[in-house]
C-alpha cells in the first residue's frame, strides 16, 4: 500500500508544478516511506543497497551536493563498491550509473571526503555568500553521476535524469532539504574550467516544473 501511494505521489509531482505538488504537507504514507529504515523498494528507483538506511534523524545533511565523475559507463558501480570498502575515501554517499541505477554506498551518517572547501567567493554561478564555508562535506550529502568520459562536457543520460527526478525528491523528503539548498559542485567549490560540474542537474532539481 505504501509503495502504491508513494508511486502515485511521485507521478503527481512530475505531472504538476512542484510548488503545487508540495503545497500540502507530505502525506503520512509518503513521509513514512521516505523516512523508513532498511532497504525500501521505492517506485521509480532501482537502488543497489550497499548500506541500508538507518535513523534519518541521525544524519547531518542540510544540503544536497551534485557531482559528475570523469569515469566511463560502469564506473558508478565500481566507485560505490570501493566507497563501501573505505567509506571515508574521496567520494560520495550515492552513485548514479548511466543506466539510472542508484548505488547507496555507505551508511547515511558517514561523512565522505567529497568536494569540499566552499571556497567560491566570485559569484560566478550563484550568490556565494550563503555557501562560503557553509556548504561543506560535514553537512552536505553527495551524489555522483558517472559517465562523462572521455568528454567531460557530456550531459547526464536520459536514464540518469529520470532517476534524478525521483531521487532528489526522496532526499528532500527524508532530510527536510528545500530546493534552494541543492548545489552543484562548481557552485560552491573550484573544480574544472572546462565545464560546470553538476550545474545542469542542480538547476533541474531547483526548477519547480522538474
């Protein structure tokens, strides 16, 4: 029953503008699923659980930080498995493969060594006053989208974008994160002049119509 209700809610959120979909408080059923423990079956997502959910209230996440990795197709699975073996290695909590498969790599209370610093003060992409030394690995859950190799400017695949539509709303519901706290790596930290890492994905997630 919970899965059916959650699926209907997600379809509504995609079909309607987000502000309309979220005008009313989340239903008890949807909140229960998004904030459950274990390895729930979430409609619209194919998740490989390398670490189950625990108590969401113990997770420190106030922001969502979007990355893109310069790895080939298949690298999300390998990256997630290496992350699971060594949770504090340079990486993220969640990895998304080119086919849309989600790998939840480490316990949600573990702080991984993702892009950190929050050292942009140039306002190149966004107003950096709210992020400077505020959006850090200690308070931001990281998601890595694989597959932009050998062309780092390659966008996320359609399957990854379809997954992102659902995944980002689940994360928002689970950790009570508003859309304005979804950031691209390049918005808060220096990375690569060749492309804006995670920027299009972050913009989509902030768009009420996404």
